[in-house]
C-alpha cells in the first residue's frame, strides 16, 4: 500500500469556508498534493492510493462500472470482466469473464444483474438471469450506434427511471433517435444525449452540439454535467474551443456543429443560442465523470465533480456553485501523473464505502484500476465508522442513489414503504431540501408521480430546490390539473425554478392551453438569466403561427431583451429559410436604439444566424467557414446597407466579444468602407494575442477593396499606412491580408493546416 499522507497528523491548517446553495458542499482551498513515487502520481495529503488491479487482470481498459454488488467491472478489446477482492485485502484476487466483445465497450451500466453496454456497433443489453456473474449469451441489440473514439459512450439510469446515453460527433445520431413525439430535439447536430424509456424501446434527443463527451452524471438536483473535448491542433487559433465542463442545457445546443475530428468550427458559448460552459479547463482529452454523492471524503468534495483527462494523466475535482439557473465551477488537480509510469485515466466510479476506483488504459496503453481512499482526520460528516441508517432514511440518504449497487439497496426498501412516507417528506418544510428532493424523485420513479394536492404544497415550499424539483416531476408525470401549478412556477422569483418549470412546460406543451402559455412567456423571454431565456425560447418555438404572432406583440411590449429572445425562437423554427429579412429588420432596430453591449452582442449574433450562420458545408476557403454566409446577398443590397449602417458604429466597443462578432459580421457582408478597414487594423497591436490577430486578419482579407493609402497591385489593399499609423505588430502581420496565390493569405485560404498550432507563434 502506498500512502499520500506526508505528515498528515500534524496538518492543522484551517480552511476558509464559503457556504453554497446546495447540501454539504463548501469551497475551500485545494489540499496540498504530495508525490507517491512508487506509483508515479501526486495525490492530496490525507488520501491513500493503491493499485486495486494491474494489467495481469485487465489490460488497456476502456470503461469501468460497479455492478449491483459493488464489484468492479471493466471492459477493453475482447472482454468484459468482473474483478473481485475475495479476501478483502484491498487488492483484486480474480477476474471473471462476464462476456466477450469484439471491440470492447466505451460505456457500461448495470441494471440489476443485466448489463447495458456501448460497443460492437450497438447499444446493447447483456442478460444474466441466474446472477452467476456471466452473461447468458449474446446481447440484445437495442439500436445501432457507431463504436469509435467519437462514437457511443456512457449511459446511466436517471432519477426518473429512464436511461440516458451520451455519444460523440461520429455516433451517427439522427432523426431516427427522436422516436418520441415530444422529443426536445429532432434535427440533431454532432454529439448528443439521448433519453430512453425504461423498457429501452423508444428514445428522444434532449441535448446536442457536443464534440466528444465520454461520460456524464447527475448532481443532487438532477442536473446533468459532462466534460467535452477540444481540437488541440487548433490551439492558438481564434476558433479553438478548450476542453470544458457543461451543465448540460436541456434541449440545448452546446456549440459543436460538425462530425469527425479534422474540422473544429463551433459556436462560442457566449452566443444567445448556445449553452454556456460552466468552466473551461484547457487542452486535454476528457474521459470519465462522476458526481461525488457520498460522505467518506471530506465535506468540501460533496456533490462536486471528479473528471478525468486521459492525455495529461490528471483527475480534476470541480466544485460547483449555483449561479442563477445554472452553475459555475472551480477546478483543482486531485491526482496527476509524474515520472514515466504512465497514467491514462479512462473511467471513475464511487464505491459503496465512498472511496474512488479509477481505471486506466486506452490506445493499447497499460491497464490498471487504482483505489483512492480518504484516511486523514475525520470531519463532522466524514465518519471512519459510518452510522447505519434504516427504513425511510436508508432511501432518502442513500449515497450515490442512481448507481446500480445503491439502487439494489434502497429500491426494495422504498417499494416496501409505499408512497405515503415520501409524500409526507415532500410536504414537511422542516426537513432539509436534499431529503425532500430525493422524496420527489422516488415518487416520480416508483409511484407514478405526485398527487395534485402534494404538487400544490410542494410548489409553495420554502426552498427553491424543492420547487424546482416539483416542476421537473410535473414535466415527467403530470398530475391532474397540473397546468396552473406549472405555469405559476414559471413565474417564480428563483431563476432555477423558472428554468425547470419552462423545461416541463416544453415537455407537456401539447396538454397545455396555448393562450395561457403565451401569457407566461414574455417575462421569461426578457429575463436576466440566459438559461431561463433559452428555456422560454424553446417553448416559443412550439407555438402555432397565430400564437406566435400574439407572443411577438407581447414581447415588443416587454422590452428589447424579450424581442431578441422571441426573434431567436422564430429563427430556430425556420433554420433553412434563407436570409430572413423580417427578423433582421427587428434586430437592426434594436441596434439603432440601444447602447447596451450585451443587447448589441445578441443582436449581432442573431443577424449572423438570420443570414444563414457559418458556411459549414462548402466555404470558399476553410479559413472563411466562420466568416461568410452560406446564402448569397445578391438582391438584398438595401438590407445589407441597413445592417452596415447599424453595425459599423459599434466598432470599437471596448468589449472584446462584441468587437470580435461585429468584425465577423462585417466580414460576412464584405464591407467596403475604408473606416471599417482602419478600425479592424487598429485591433492589431504589440499587445494583442496571436489568436485575436488571426481573427482580425481573416476579417481584413474578407473586406472589399477599400482604399487605405494607395492600392497595391491595382486591386489589393496596401498596408503601408499601417506601418506608421497602427504600430509595429500590424506591420509585421499585414502581409497576411494579401490573398495572392504566393502570399501567406493565399496559403491560409488553400491549406487549412497552415494555421495549425505548429505554425502559429
């Protein structure tokens, strides 16, 4: 055994604590990391790390889970194995072959004795009816999905008893995965998250726009989190998107637009129509994700995320802080590789005792499973000898309640108790919100939802978390006369409650009075919280044409923010309608009247969207994918000039995002104004970062042949004035603006790889 202890018994540093709006989580400074030379790792002081199983038992591990008995189960090419510690010494003694598989799997989850599996080109289920730890035969193939590094990945059973399955941008998701009539998304882009009924017959698409998320998990409020990947070859380029933690937006687009791994055009997360990341990590290769809902680790880790980076050999801990209707994250390194041992983590799971298992492998690397335990000083909630809990408490306080081993314990108890004690828990304002939230989830999964009277009481609860979960439950299984309860919650004072209520309204839209929905939307379309506005916009896309017109009138009275969100909804309803002049006219009016940069940014983005968005499929040059519209502006000269008159005065705004998007729009319009040219060049300074320079140089190369000084070669802008008027940096890089075949601009246009990381300073 190797201990990451240092001299922990003398460690008495007092941590500053910040209380958070979630149970048992407090932010504190990171624990110091100490080296474990024998393992080639650094770990926090107070934690013990051991090798549970090495490559002799399972090599090159792709994915890992724990079965209903809490045993470690791993998969790699050719195998699915159960690892067992028979003599309880903390080290695996045996590996039992559960099943053979040609490809191995990139997702595993047990449901009783059965195993859900992502591999061999299918989402499948292996049956083990006699519970002997071996599959009964070949798996039941539920539906085909591609197995690849960017293919089908992890699955989990959610708090509603439905299955959730995530996959990357080469999984092959399409409209055929939107089997249910109320699927939040029908036309899917890139990677996605599916929701599948308990019988595994039908699915719907609940989020998309991912590149390659490998795993995900739920927190105590039922919100979903994932860790998505980057394209490291585009590091330093303006369209580089770092690895990032998402609070997954229900029905949301998360920015990624394309399949494959070579092209990397994604919407920035500050776009009005894109889910924002809660934390940017940087370069890496994301794999496993788990939410720590146990008590063996110190309190500061409770309900935070552990996420894995395969390429740099790191395990991050991400503390979550509620921020309006979403969250913000703060990351710290929890484990990291040192030396030459090799530590490529692929998956992570919380054991029944609250310790962590972490598997390594992938791409023919060494396989192993590590075990991480807290052995430092006990805290008030970290007990070395946990107090047994029974009955109702055993259900409501069950650790990791969505994991197979935890379900095997609490679900029989819950069924034996019946619905009454859970109804009483929901209604009791004296109880902690975490207990009431779990009671709502149990009622939703096992007892056909909430009675009407209880839903009314819960909607008046003193904790926003309880009201939010009431709204969620009504979206899953509506009670009798649920509409007034749900619509009232959509006007709640808390942004998270509003967001959850609007998501439920969208799911139950066909059962609601459309006029009542229209009346509930204006205050949400103009809400200060982006996630609330996005949820309201989704509902607005479901309205009939007459109801949509009525909402347009109400939004106009609610102010420019509401108009922007309503316009976004109308654009979403007609994504392939060409240049949408009516929407653009409304957006231009807002630009002409407002001086608020946040409203300007959203208006500029939506004009880009109304022009057809990025030219993804057939750009004139790869570098221009995000700088030209797929639709011709021929015949729209008056509209173009209206946009230009409204947009030109914005530059410079002293808002980096607004400046960048305004310049992008001017590039799409191929502005021919000499003042625009001078303004864009002014962003090239001795202090400007290379990625920003690249962006503005690309914009410059799209502008029409406006004169600045004298013309070079008769038809190209000459940058000689920049040498004296706009600083040395502009002079150094001005040659990129020339697009002749022999110049660097021509190289960028013809060969996208010219701009890769190796050739950008």
